[in-house]
C-alpha cells in the first residue's frame, strides 16, 4: 500500500468516526409522549384539551427541546380498569418515553408494575390514592396533590368545629379505600374517629346507594365525608335529598371531585344545585398568575372551536403542567448526552424460543436517568411551584375550602400543610413562619339554610338505651322521686343528667323505676340487679356499703355525709333598715317594753333624791324614755344615786 493510499484510508476512517460521534450526539427529531385517561369524563374532558394545548405550546417554544418535537400518543381508558389496562399495554408498544396518566387510581396500581419493568415513568395528574406513593411503584409520579393531604384538610375542618365522629361514604375501590384509610389516620391525630364506613360498590345504581345511605343515617354521626367519583357522587346526593339527609342538623364535607363537577358545569341546573346546598367542598388551590390566566384564555378558545360544552377544572391545570414537566426532563436528559433507545426484554420469550404476544413491549434504556431528571423538576407552572419533595409528592400542597349556596359556591378559607386553616392565601402564608394555632374560616351556611353550627350527632335509631334503675321510695323525694313511667326527678337525677351531657358522644337513657312509692325498696337489691346485668346503672341516694362494693362499683360521693342544715336563700334588696332583720317584730316590741320598764323602775327609785329625774311631768316622761333607749348606744347623762338604781342599771347592761 502506497503512502497516498494509507493517508486516504486514515482520512476515511476519521470521517466515519466523526460522523458516528455526530450521529450519537444528535437530538431526535421527535419523541413519543403517551397519555392515558378517560376522554368522556369530568376530568378527562378538561385534561384532553389541556394536554394537547401543552404539547402545542412546548413544540412552539424554541427554548425547550431545541428543535425536538413531542408526538402525543393518547389512549382512552373508557372508565374501565380492564379496558384501561389493555389500552396501557397498547400505549407501551408505541415506544413512549413517559405517560401522562393514568387518570384512575385502580389502573395506576396495575400498570405501575408494567412501568417498573419497562422503565417508563408515569406522571398522573388525577390518581390521588396515597398508596401509589409507596416504594413499590418507583416509576409512578403524582403531578397533583395526594389524598393524604386532602384528608388532613378534612380532619382539620372536623377538628375546627370540634366534631369527634364522622361517617365516611366512599366508593369501594383503590381510590376510595386509600382515601378513607388516610382519613382515619388524619382524624386519629385530632382525637376523632370514623364511627361508620359506608362503602358503595363501583357503578352502583340508585337503589343500592339509597340502602347504603339509610344504614348510614341510622348511626349517631351527622358529619358525612363523601369521597367518591363524580358519577357516583351525583347519584348519592340525589338519593340523600330524597331521604331528607341534606337538611338542618347534617354536615356534608365533600372531597375535590364535586369542585371539579361544579367548575366543569357551563350552566348549573338549579334543581341539581338544590341537592347540594350547604355543603363544604375542597378544591386544589392554584394561585393566581398571568400564566394561569393566559392558559385559561387559550383553553376556552380551543373549547369553543371544538364545541366542547364542559368547563375547565383544576385537574386541567395539573395535566397542562405534567406535559411541561416531561418536556423539561427530556430536555435535560438529552443535554446530558443520553440517547432515547429501546431494547427487547428476553424474559418475554419462553425457553422454546416462541415469542409471547407481549414481545412487542420494549424497555426504555434511559428510563432510570429520565426518572431522576423528573424528580429534579423545579419550575413555576400554571399550578404554582412544580417541585417534588423527598416523599415524591408535590411541595406546598394546598386546598380551597368552598361553601355551596344558591347557584354557585363561595370561598370560606384555605388549607395548607404549612399553616392549616386560614382565610389568607397559602402563597402569602408560606412567606411567614408556620403557625397552626390561629385556625380560622369564614362563616358557613349549613344545610337547611341554617347559620347555626350543627351539633354533628344524634341518638342512634338502632341503638340500645342505657337502662338506669331509680328507687321509687316514700321518703326524701327531693333526692329522687317518680311521677310516672320514665318521668323521674330529684337532685340525684339532675346530677346524673348533667354528667351525661358532659360526654363527647350521645348516650340514650331509659329510667326504670324500682318500687311502688309507698315504701322504700331494697337498695342492695337494686345494686344486685346492676351486677346481674338486669340494669346497666342505678341512680339515687345510695350509701356505699360493704355488700354493695363486693358485687358492683360506686361513683365518688357527691353529697357530703353527716348532719347538715338546709336553709332557703332569699335575695333581698339592700336597705337602711337591714339592722332590724335579725329580730322579728314581736322580739323588737318585747325588747322595747323591757327598756321602758327599766326606765320606769329607775325613775321610781331616783326621782325623790335625784335632781336629774325631777321637773315637770313632760320632762320626767322624756327622761324615762331617753334613759331607757340610751342604754343601747351611749352612756347615760343622768347620775344614779341609789344603790338599787345602780343595780337595776347593771342588770339592764347584762341583758343588752
């Protein structure tokens, strides 16, 4: 080989290597992005336009992806877990680098296992089941707020109004069970509980829902927390209205599905709105911004052009930001020199070499790196800050708290995990130190057009009353007495009823009188009836005796033992003559007569020898009267000369 040929060979080799390096570093012209949701649903109708609008905005923005275009591959799950799973498998065959969805928590549980094997990240804008945040699903990312935070918001509302028991009405699937489980944990931190769980089977008709509500209505709690999907929720309130459960005394706290329905309703039917008056509704909080207003304007324009009659709800905002999250992650992924490649999984072939029907599914080789880029997301979208915390949930979760009234709803406050309940917007409070002690909401119009806060409980219709024995005796009727069956009065009964009212839960009481009222019944016999479970308790003037303590328990004494005097108390206005009150009129007359008598006796003894007791008859009468009454207040001005007179004066002093 000549020198010229050798040089040409090296130049060709260098050119080929350079071309290979250039090809390896080149960005692809198109990247496939999947979307999986139910087209014809309250959430899906808003999300579909939002996702398509986001893809158009990303492709039109030259600062993102640098010439690479997003190609949207969308599939309809048709509100079916089975069909949704099938559509998910078909979507994975399209070599998508990420999937926006699924909308359903149930489908999310199934296809998350597929995503784990194929290394394809799932970004769900609507699957809110807290269980999906488990380490079992590393490729599942929630780009909306988890129900873990929503149930903490519900628990804060329950605690704010000092209710202790709630009834949870939920759809019996992964979404409903996960939310109610989180609600129970959140209520436990507030020292409250779910007293009854009313599970509704998926796709139930009106009759099944009515039966569930009737059973829930038989319980003592009147605080209803409804966590269902929109279709089931509409049937629930239609049935509840027929059962007169949306009335005064009831409390209905509804999760964000109802807010999505209200926001999506272009024209609200007043008849349908009458079923939900007075409800408290939660909605994901999205702060006001120019980007949000611009997106709303674009969405409305696209909806008019496509003759879409439903409106935009908060899930549409999260769907829009989900696309931008993926676009930014792809941009960072490609900037780091990574390539979008897919490879077959050898485990999808059997030992004989026959290809399984799932062999078209391929593994995204850069899935792990793409997932890490998604977790590093940090930008401000139409929903506010888009950033994942250490728990893989969005930072700064917050909710609007709405009160339904008339043909719409009004804002009564906010909830955030930073400051709890407040009337100030969360984005303002995040600039201040956390303060969960100053919880505040605006006034609520409750069901039945009532402004008075409901008590939150009633006596159970199917509950057994507490059987309380009361002695019907002939003596000491001020302590306890019977005026007929169930009509008992007295001091002991008042103490018992006051103690019952202090309990944080309802206790129905049935008083059972023991005895005929002509003679006192056996008190140890009544205590024995309590020990034998014939009675649940006994109330009366029971003495704590040894025989009784051996078979039953007594309360602490509430009447002091020993001899006491009970005197009536009468309120009298203050008077200058109050000093006369200690003695009766008769006593004062006798005392005055005694003083006059002493004055007369002293005059008889002194007037012959004492000049002070002489004079005109008028003067002597005045002297007698003055001498008699001056003894009570001051010394006498008259001198006593005789021994008998002084003795009489000393005797009067002893009497006074």
